[in-house]
């Protein structure tokens, strides 16, 4: 039987390269589309994948990448709430126009399924905790708006064109290989980087804001399940660890794991950030038979170990 041909947009990114690796392990023929604006080439160096370098904003380049594939995992995006506030136009162009290009190409090429990476940020100002898919999105940032618009396009392409699509609302994904270098980097690698050099973790606001940290291996399993479980086209799923961790608690946990005793520093709260975040993944459990396998302690320990191995500057 012929191998499944899979395209991963954003395959040079943090989640994307973990997913590409897993698909290769499953025996897929994997193609990656990335312009490496935020992704990294070295993440793909040891993977048996075909690389198409290009921008999501180019329909021609996207169409070339989609052609001949059976399924598309659309993770390519311009991430970060703060970046979107500084430059909403580019965020929209990449995340919305780019998604539309992927969907059009998939429709035109008769692709069997498109699974898109959405974001828990779409819940925004909705005060309900935990968040479930029935709740009204109240996005607070251009990034969140762009992800909600992309979700709606996915649903519309299923309803209008019969293109099977699924959207996964990801909650604060973390794990080995996450870069601390960008000013828009996620909180776990940024804390690890500062603690490893003896600096205090920098917390925006009072630190009592909570996040639902979801380990990357669990997220990869959800992407695979969304394409392999029948009859979930047009649906949206939370992919969440299912618990709340405050940023202060995160800093304390990482400090303890790294053996560093330093109080965090505080900076003014940032615009557009959600105050309390916790996902209800019951829908994914019911329809995808997916539940998280990694708890926060195991996941953070794995991150610290991986960081120590790559940086060589942390004594465990």
C-alpha cells in the first residue's frame, strides 16, 4: 500500500517539526512548507522530508506545496499576541489570507483532509473557566481574531465545497526544542533561558494570570487523531492539558527544577492577554479518543533536561 503523503505548513516551527518527525515515524511521505520567518532549518536537518520553501501569502507557492498530497496539517502562521498588536496587517495577511490559500489549494487538488492549528486565544474576554467549544469567542487581539477567522474559513470550506477540515484550539503548547531567542518567545523557554544564566524570570503583570500548559507530544497525537478519526469534518476541538498554572507558579516550578533560588521580576501587563485560561477537552476525548498523557511536572522536567542537554549550562 502506498504511503500517505502529508504536507506540514510551518514544519520548521516548534510544533511543526515535532509533528513532521512523528509523521515520518508513522511511515508518511512528508513535505514541509516554510519560509523560515520564525521557523528554523536546523530542526528539519535530520528528518527525511521534502522541503518547499515559500510564503503562505503566495497562492502559487502554496498550491505547489499542496499538489500531490493526501492530507494537510496547517500549522504555518505568524504567532504572538504582542506581535499582532504591533503589526496587525501582517498577522492578518499570513494567518487569514495564508489559510485561505491553503484551503483553496486543498480544494483544487482534491486533498482528503485539512487540519488547522487554531488557538485558545480566541476565547479572549469570555470569563467562563474552563473554556469549552460551545462558548462564545471574544478575541482580544488581532492574532486571536486572525485565528478565529481562519477557523471560520475551515468550516465554510467544509460546508460549501465539501473539503474535510478540522480546527484544533491549542492551549499554551510547550516542550523540548522551543526557542527562547525571540522577543515574542513563549514563556517556558524564556524562563529557562533566564534562569540558566542566573537572571530572574520576567513576569508581565502580577503573575496571577493562568495558562493551561499542554505538552507538545500530546498536541502531536491530537493532530494525527484529527485526520484519522472518521466523521469529524467541520468540527473544532480544544487541545488542552486541562489544568490552570499561574505564571508565578510556573516560575517557581522551573526555579526548583533548575536549582536556582531567585525571585521573579515584574513588568507592566501586556495588552490583549487573557487573564485566566483552562481548556475543557471533553469534546476531543469523546470524538477523537484523545486525552493528555503528560502532566505539568513531567513536561517541565523534560523541558529542563532537554535545555540542559542543548545549552550545557544548567546543572541538574
